[in-house]
C-alpha cells in the first residue's frame, strides 16, 4: 500500500514566467508575500518598481541568482558548471 501526499509539488523553474509579480516571486522563493515586501523595503532582494514605485516586478533569473548567492544556499546557478571530479 502506498501513501500519497495531497500537497502539490513545488513548481520548477520553467513553470514561472521570466517576469514575476510579488505573489509569484514569493511563491518561487517560498516566502509569504509580506515577508518578501519587507525584504524589498530593506533592500535585501532585487526588485524593479513600476508605476511611480508602487508596483513591484521581479526577474525570475535575477531572483534565482540572488538566492544562489546567499550564504548556506544549496542552490547552484544553472550557468555555473558543476565542479569536476578529476583534476
């Protein structure tokens, strides 16, 4: 007998458009939207403001690169080659 989780699998990179709203960026980073907004106000997350500074948009690849650069991150940027096993 197998058990299945009702929780949806986390979306992959290709499931997100290149330009994200706050809600989608928060989902990508697995944060609450208010937490993301706070991080933007503090200048900790890359963000692009529209409409006089009120609307926020995020570039998916920019967020992923930012996330990979965070201390302790296990995420590797896709453009960085994996270290070789032989020298």
